[in-house]
C-alpha cells in the first residue's frame, strides 16, 4: 500500500484544517491518515479511481504537498487525462521533460 507524505502542511484556520481532513476522510482511496512529527502519512489504495486521484491532485495543490509522489498512479486507464501536458498539475507531478521525445545526435542528422 503506497504511503504519501504531507510534510509541514500549513493551515490558516481551524476550519481550513477541518476541511483538509474532511476531504481526506471522504476520499475512498485514502485508507488511513497518521501523523508522525510534522508529517502526515496517507496510506492509499494501490490503484486509485479517477475521482480519488483528482481529489488528491486538488488537495495537494491547495495545501502545497509534493505532487510528484502522485506520478506512481499513472496507468493505461487514466493516462489520457492524467498525463495531459496542459493540465495544471502536469509539471508538478511529472516534471518538465516528461513525455517529450528526447533528441539524440542521430535525430539531428
């Protein structure tokens, strides 16, 4: 079961914190949330539904959690939308060079 790390999440009010945990609790892909020091560990299903993955993308973006750890959930089933280079999350999840054909010296000839 993958474990996602949410380090030093900043909440701006008690309601903000409650909303974050409520969103995690409502996400069927999140199996367990535990706190260790300044880090929240999210134990998640190995395969996430599109809805669960989209909710994590939104929460991670909003609360400035490292999004690259979500790349492991790319699959044949969701690749069309998840690996869309124009999506707001693309660079944060996959990096700048993902999906681009790299030029080799042979290509330049």
